[in-house]
């Protein structure tokens, strides 16, 4: 058994990473599916257990080819940016692979977005076609201004599943009777997704992710497996980045991805037990329902964790050993940046809060404010470089210039490194709120609140929440004489923000602590003693 400081074990792991980095990736994402479909055509790839719908490898290959043909006949071409706004279901991977086969780039869109948010994303991404759930298609009539590149006849309503007689199924059937001309195959550099992620500005930025990004991420995740596995699980929404790499990792393993329609912290562990799941990305909050699986056998071999406490890790291993909880760090921009080496339990036990070392095709460093390597134990910014990072923020030259220090991507996150080169996440430099796995830009919430003429200034901040990790609190300074109340403020936000971004807590203040440059001093707000929700308007309580 390797010891906590066994240099040989770490050297062997780094040698494995170096060797894997010399192996060629598949030519593109569809090539990986085609290879797997030829090998295991009748194996179930995706299982939506709540609806009973599923896809075998061969069905996904066939349906996505038919959809590609149908969309081509409707004018979708290579290089097009196509928005996809669908709930979790079999239509999502069919649509994704169809568009990648055409050489188009997919723009995943949160179904919870308001018309204001949709107008921004569809316009900013230069979307020229849109696949939208049939029960949400009417939202198109409320988008103003209409995105200039989007032809209204290329808004495709998706409702139903293949073979059910719905208009969506008819579109797939239509594609069966079309042929595609010879198309240039996408390369590893070809954009596959324009993935919008919240930043510190008022609106999210679109990360351009190539085919190589997804293939490298799936390969890097597979390398972390401590044993061969066939039963994978996801409850993340498909507009988020995680289900894409989890699906491709499943394809690499020739396994089955069992998927929920939406995440539930209280039901998560029960789902794992019920469906014989061997691997999952487990939210830390799910451990609060550990009693729900007391005495129930689990097939679990491994979970990926992101930012767990040492106490949660100990609780997991106490209940689920020999299953392994492996810690890692990733971002939309970098994919998988770091991870603990797999199969070294003594090392993981000795460094329970470390997110590990550089992952496949990644180099990492911690630098001080001057850009120099930080000393061991000194807090600095984590920077990452390597092949198949994101290709920049779409139409954001200033953001791209600020995001890189030469070849190194600046994560904006505070880290320290120990003497063995393992890194530890200290906190976020970026002004973000992390609620139930969603990144919320504080400045976007603030920008919406400032639209109210009664508001003089405001600050959105995170507050701890046992159920969701963090909740959104808005502190508001009113104009003199204003009588705006908290309920009216929340209703204003509801018209302009997706539900997950809505402030739960509202606190009116006479004035804000300020820096020497007259900016609101959020550090002083965070450092204030006592319960940050005491005396606040609570949207959840008001609704009961």
C-alpha cells in the first residue's frame, strides 16, 4: 500500500498521464459513438428511468443521423450555431450528435431562462437555428429584440420521442428519406459547444469548446476510475456541461448512463441503490439523506466529488467503503484541471481536502499577484494550460485578453500548493454565488435590481444554506422616501431572472460599507458577525 508521501506512486501516476497524452484521440465526437455502436449496438446507452424511455448505442447513432439529414434539408449547415433548449431526455443526445455530425456548434440553453436572458444568449451566440421543447415554444413570441441571425422557420419544436407519432418523431422519420452530401468531418478544433457560463459581468460568456475538449475530458475522467464499470448515473441538466462528458465517458466504457430528469438531493442516494449504479458525480448535499439508504445494498464503486469537506469524505467512506470518493477540480473553460490520483487511499486520506495534481494534458501552477510562482503554502491564483482547453469566450475579446497570462488560463480561484505539489482550493476570487450546483453572477442579479428607480444601490452576496449550499441574498439601499417593499422587489426579479437566480433573502440597509474607491466592500459584509439571514425577508417563508 503506498504511503501518504510515497514518491514512487505519484511518479507512476504522472507517467501514466504522460503516456496517455501521447495516445491519439478519436477524430471527433461522432467517431467515438460510431465505433461504440458498431461494437455494442444493442446495449442500452441512455436510460431515463422516470419516463421509461431509453436509447441503445445503435438507436442513438441511427436517430442522430436521421435528424442530421432532416436539419440539413431545413437549411442547417456546417458552422451554424444552434441553440438547444430541452429538458433531460433522449432528445438531448440525439440532437447533440446530429448537430455535431453536421459540423454545427450547439448552444445549450437553460429552459428556465426568461425572454430577456434568451434574447441575450441567442443574439450573442449568433444562433441561426433553435431546437426548443414544444411546451416552451411559445416563449419565442416574447423575445424582444429578436436575434438577427435566427430565421423563424428554423425554430424547431421538440416534443415526444422517436416513433411516438409526434411532429418531432416525424422529423426523424423525414430524415430517414434524405441523404447528406459529402461533408467535411469535424476536427478536434472544430467547435462542438458554445457553453455559456456565468462570469463576474452582468451576463454569462460563451465558452467555445472543441471536439477535442470533450474527448480529452472523457478520456481523463476514465483514467480516474478505480475499477471497470458499466452503470453510470447523472442527474445534472443537459444544458450544463457535466452530462456531455459523463455521456462520452460512458461511451468509452461501453456502459449505460442512467439519467434523472432533474436533480434531487434527498432522492439521489436512493436512486443509486435502486438502479445498481457503480459511478456517479455525487453532490455533497446528498449525504444529508444518508439515512434513506440505511441497510440497503449499493453497487457503488466510485463517486466524483468537487469541493467536499474532510468531514463529508470521512462520512462517505464510513458508510460506503470500499467505494471511493475522488476529489477533483474543473471549470467549463479548462474541463478537468486537477484530480487526486486514483487507487491511492493512503494518499487521499493524508490529503483529504486536496483536489490533487494536474489531470490529463494539463499543467497547473499557483502564482502570486505579480505572476510569480507562489511559495509552498502561500495563497495565490491557480493557472492552467494544456491541449484542448476552451478556445476563448465567443465575441468577448476583452474577456479573452484578461483570462490568460500568456498560455496560462487564469482561473480566478485562490489555491495553495503543498510540498508534494498537491493543490488545495481556498476560495473564489470571482464574485460568484453557487446555488444547487448553478453558478450565479452577483453582478447580474444586481443589474436587474438596479433597474428599479427606487433602488440607490445594492449588493448580491452568498449566504450558507443547508439544502442548496448557498442562497442568494440581496442587500438594498433605497432612494430617500422610497416605499418599495421586499415582495415587490422579488416579483420584479422574477420577471427578469431565471428562478434559480432569484434572491431568497432581502435586507434593506441605510448605507453600505465602502472601499477607498467608493465600491461596496463585500468583504466587510461577509465578515459581519451573526446570522446573515436574521431579520431578512425570506421569499420561501413568505410563500408558505
